[in-house]
């Protein structure tokens, strides 16, 4: 059962990347649209921070589950998540009814950075948090 959980955690960031790609291929109101336009826009703009922070955390969890989460691999995972944000913005530039912006890209990177520093503080400096539990799947 531990092996199956570990495999699932390792595959999860790639499934999440596919979900981001699919959602970026649709108009921004295809999944949800709130009645209040200002609230809808605010929530969707804030999602950039959240979705790429989640992507980095999934990469970190995959590394922890495989016993390979180190400060360097964590930094590389953060860069990979940020670069996927770049890929997502380029992709959106070619999708009808979508647009790419430097501000969205900045929000993607801020979300990744926030998650990265969270992991750096809680996992590497204080050895606590959910990644310590994920790490136990390896051993």
C-alpha cells in the first residue's frame, strides 16, 4: 500500500500539469463564473498564486516520496514549476478567448516562491510539516 501511495504522489504533479494545460485551453468562464464580475475576476486572478504554489508543493511531495528532496532538488522543483508558468502563459497567448500577461507570470512565480520558502523553513530548518510524513512513504 505504501508503494502504491508513493507512486501516486510521484505521478500527481504531472496529472496536475495536464489539468492546468486543459483548463488553460478553455475560455476563462468555462469552468466557473460567479454572478459578481468583480469577485469572479479577483478570484481567478488570485488563482495564479495558488495553482503554481500547488504545483511546486506536488513536485516537492514527489521528491520527498522518492527520498530525493534536498535543498537543491527543492530549488530545481521551484524553477520547474515557475517555468511551467511561463509555458502556460505562452500557451494561453495562442488560445482564443485567453490572453497572456507579465502580471500573471509574476503571480505564478510569487506563488511558487511562497511555497518554496514555506518548505525551506518548515521542512529543511524545522523538519516538520506534511512533507515529513510523505518522506516516510519512502522508508
